[in-house]
């Protein structure tokens, strides 16, 4: 299982040992809980691991076909690599198509075949965390990015393809971070985790914090208070959060912070490596 490593760059352990690392994690958290754009809540649709993974693989298979001659990116292939049933995959793709996040196109050499093409807006939203981790890596390493990754849908798409190839051959990076994995399985679980970690850092530095009560988190992430209670209840059972002195709030246990930092270091190293390959053309076979 690859936990990081950027070729000639900084690996996960080196990143975490750097004095700029924690501030980079704080900045990553700030980016990830920034308010969603107005309009239909695409972010809420993707803030659950199974749905996010399906969109991730949809993008990966498209860029594998477009840039590397992989099989045609269609519905049946997406079902095979997403882990969902054909009915679930079809329903999910229909939702994405309805919101113009995915387009159906005909293969030029065989009009009978249909291609699933992700929109730039879907690529940017799915790649938001990937790009933020690259930015965090650059802040620690004090390296200048080869290009503004967050602004280039094709670079993000190529990065996601390369990462998807790794996932299919070696497994996911998230699998060895059990708390992060468990929280990501809930609707808006990962953003809630990020909010908890950010509050921990803000408390430690004496900065203003936002409320972590059920009602405040429900409003921030557009979910029900009962769902917030389920997520926090899972964290309490794990011993990952404890009640705070002010009623209704919680404090994050040291073990959860440690795991989240290790997760961030692994992701920074992983995506910085892929960004370098994507922007220098190492991995691209475009015609």
C-alpha cells in the first residue's frame, strides 16, 4: 500500500516533520469547509464516499480513454470499476446528467457506442480536495506549482486518472486510515471531520471558532440534526471526540488529530507526485 512518496519530492514522513506542515493542514481545512457555490447542491451530492468514488472513477475512466487509449468510458465499464450495481450506476449517472455534470456523447468511430464525458464543473468539484492537497504540499515544500492545478480541468482529470489507476492496482490510500474512512461513509461526514479538526487547531491557537453543536453543524452542511447526531455518536463510540465544557460542543481527541494529519501527509505526497506527472507530460499520451 502506497502511503505517499513524490519521486524526487518530499514523502509523507518528511512532510509531517516539517515546521510548516500543520499550517498547511489548517489552510487545507479552511479550503474544504468554505461555503458551497449558490445553486443546486452538487457538493452535498459528492460528500459521501460511495458517490464520490463513482464520480472519481467516471472522471478517471474518461481521461484514461482520452489520453491513454483505455477502453471506452461507458456505463457498463463504470459499473464494473465503481463497485455499484448497474441500477445504482445508471441512477447516479442520470442525476449527474440532469444537472449537466455528465454528458453522453457518441464515439466518432462507432456511433452505436456512448461515452460518459464529465463536465469541467464536476471535475473541479471532485478534484477540489486533490488540488487543495497539492497547494498544501507546495506550502510545506516551498515549491512553485507547475501550473494552477485547481484552475485546469484537464490537469485535474489526468491526476484523477493516474490516482484511479493506482487505486485499482494497489488499493485506496484512505483504507489505512480507519476513522477518516468511517466518517467519509456518512453523508457530509468528511466535511464534518474537517470542521472538527479545524476547530481543534483554532482552539489551540486562540482563534475564533465556530460552533460544533448539532444545530450549527446541521445548518452549515445542510443536513438534519439527527444525522449530525449519528456522526458524532459514531465518533464518541470510537473515543475520537469528548464533550466540551460549554454545553453541546465537543473536543477532538489527540488520536483523531494524529490520524488526520497522517492522512493529509499521505494525500499531499500522493497528489503532488501526480500533479508533477500531469503537468510535465510524464504520464500523458495525448496525440
